[in-house]
C-alpha cells in the first residue's frame, strides 16, 4: 500500500471481520498514519516503513511484522497483540490491552535445528584435494587423503573416514569450518550454549579407534587439526571416541580430570544418534544418545573441556568440527545439525511443539492505569516475553494466563516476563491464575520482570509436614487426635492436630441485625449464625458455610446460597469471621448450620 497523494493520509483498517495485510504499508508521497477501528481483528505481517502514527481505537491489531516508525497508541476498548515489533513508543490508555503473542501457545513443527550437512549433494568417492568435491566445506586430514570418502548406502550418502591399516602416523579423517561456507554461522562463541546433533556408526568387525569433536583451532589444511595424523586428539576441546571391536565398542567422552568416560555401547552398522550440548561459558559439555527417531537421553553428567582445556580455550569460539580414525575401520557420520541452547529433540523427526512468543517495543512503553498487559506462561522456559528498548512505565494490570493444553507451572519455575532498558513498575494489580495446591506466586521480583512459583507455606501439605503424624494419619480427613475435629479443620483453626481439644470449634448462636448487614436484613427478626477463628489463606481448600432445615439437607443444592459472611476481627495470619443464614428463623421449626471444607482440584 502506497500513498500517491501528498500531505498526511490516514489508512483505516475497519469492520467487524478479520483481515490480513501481507504487503508493506509505505508513505509514498505522503506521511501515512494507520488507524484500526471496528470490532474485528487485522494483522500486519510485513516490515512496514510508513512514518506516521499507529492508533488502535477498537478491536485488535495483531503486529506479527512491524508497525511504522511513528508512535503507537492503543485507546479504550482497543487491543494490540502479536509477536512482532512496535518500532517506536507504545502507549496503552485506560481500558485498552496489550497481549504478547496470541491467547494460548501456537503449536508448530520444531524448526530449532538448522542443517549443517547431510552430504546428499556431493558425488560419491574420495572428496580429494582442495578444491574438492564438497566445495571445500570438508577437507581431508591430511589434505587430499583418499581416506575421507562420501559413501552411499541405500540411496543415503554420508561422510566416511578410516585410518591406515599399518605403519605409523595412521590417523586420517576430515574437518570442517563451522563459521563460513554455509547459510548460517554454526560456530559457538564464548559464553554461549549450543547443541550439535549428528548420527554416527562404526562398520566392520575389527577393532576401531575413532575420535570426533569440536576445536577452537581453525580448520586449516596446513596446521593441526587439519594436518595432524599423529595425535589429533590433542587439538580438540570437546572430544568423543568410539573404541573396540564389533562385540564391545563403546562411545566415550573425554573429561579433564576424569579421562575417557564410557557413555553408551555402540553396535556395528547401527546408526547412533548423538547430541553434544556445549556450554562455552562454563567450558563443559553434556552428551545424549538414542536410536531411530527417539529424542536424546542425557548421559547424566557434565564433562570438562579437554584435551584443550577450558583455560586453553579461554574466550575463543569453537569453530572447527573434525572426525578421525586410525585402524582402517571406517566410521561414518550423517545428518549434522545445530541448535542454539540445549535441545534434545530429534531433528530427524520434527515434533509439534508449543511456541512462546516475544513482542518487542523499540522505544518507551507506557501501560496506563486501567490498561492491561497479558502474557501466557506454562512451565520451564515456555512463556511469553516483552522486550522494551526504552523505559517501561507500568501503572496498569499485569495479567498472566495459562494455556489449558500445556503443563501448568510447577515449584521452582521462574518466568522472565519483561525486560526494559529502564523501568518504573507500579502495577495497580496482578491478575494471576490459580496454581496447584501447595504452590503460590512470588511477585517480589516483579519490578525486574520476574514472576516465580514457590511453595505456599500456608498450605495444608506444608503444615502437615511440620507435625510428627504417625504413618497414614496425616490426611486432611483423618482425625489424628480423635477429638472429633479432622486434621484439615485443625489446620484451618490453627490448633495442634495431635492434642485433643474442642475449644476451637465454631460457635453457633441466634443473631439480631441492624438491618444494614445484607439485602433484606430485618432488625425485628433473628438469624442463625456461626463464628470461628480461621486462617485467612486456605490454598488448595475451599471453605464455605451451609444452612438447611435438617442435617440431611445440608448438602442439597442451594444450601450455601443464602449465606452472608463478614470479618469481625483481623488477627494477622488468622481472622475471626462470622457467617449468617439470611433467612430468619421465625416461622421455622428447626435450623442447622455448619462449615464445610473440600480440597480444590489442581488446575
């Protein structure tokens, strides 16, 4: 869309239906402002260069591309959503909403791994001397060796290396530069974590000794590891090996201080899936394996860099991958992939995965009082995120929502919901979803954008764990001290569940009212009521009063409908509370009232 006229022009996205703008909105000869009205939803999918303002007055504007470079304002009843970029300041006025991403997590095929090489495009046979048949992406060790071969079995091509069968300096192999020559740089800078995946297998039945790994040394044809046929293991910071014959071959990982550590047995002519998760900050790596299409199974420990130690590598990036063998028994590798971070998914069988989304505001974001910011969270690293390049002025509501299709948060989860260059965080309210019994939200670090899940120390399970119950007597419905008060009510009243006593029981009485307590209150009538000292917070439990004309009707539908409740006295963690049945006793022969508590199902 381009304006041919001059001056200032307004583009209107309106109506009650939904729309998608896939092309760019440009100024042309004018300064273009974008206005969203109507109750429908419109999506901006492109990077838009218009320089005017963006205003959302009604409905939803989904920014999955970008806004223009002018300021963006969301007014009353408007919503801005998406995973794209607001290219200037964003102001959400009272009554408006900013939603990071879409409601719920989008499920899509895992594309987190990028292909480094599957060897399918190269001709079979020895790769030769440079310039070689791989376009110099791989070079033999040493350059031009006939022992680095593109082999083909069942229409699938792979890289095969084998050493000499006799003599000295028998190591042969192939190396590749991870920084250049491919669509993306797949080296690993200092301080970052990445996952390298490939398949590997040994052939034949004789003894083999194959090493492979990552180095901070350059992939040169004239220097180690590119010309090392004597001791190539010395050139690698991350080194794994396969050693043994067809009956006892073992995958091993070298760790400084621990030597070669067994990881998993290796069968002849069976592809082994291998994940190497490298932390180039701590200078450690982890190893996971599987077969077929299964995800990786972690070996259970971290390995220290070595033979080139973490100290030797220092702040260098890991830039070279190599594979070498010394006994003339071919080892093959295939399907070489890279993913940022830790990723034990199998790139050969991409799964449908939930995707968190990030909304970026390049300048300041003002969340006015009466406006709301919404984000989804699940567990672990699965949560939406807001990134603000300027100041975040937060005076509205932070609303966190759960996706019923994904796991709920668990104890220890910590969600970094937003980051800003500077901030002034004064949310008027936090609208947070219910957690499983025994858990609670910790918002003490919300000024830094962090919301965590911790154990609720007021929960029944925590309380029960603090008492020496006999085995099998700690359940909420059990009466451990046989005083007629179940454990759950001992917790509610704050009494010792192992000391018999009834002084904490609710007190029942007929009440007179002034007439102002509840709708229909009559000062000439009397009402049945009970009073008790109880906990203010009852996580995982639902407490309510019931009233009926007979005990058998206390659980009947509507028995809790005509109940008025009020706090009589604040006692810190506890309170004295009164419940009144709002139907007067005059004209009724009998009346019964009680407190009931049931466990709340986990969300």
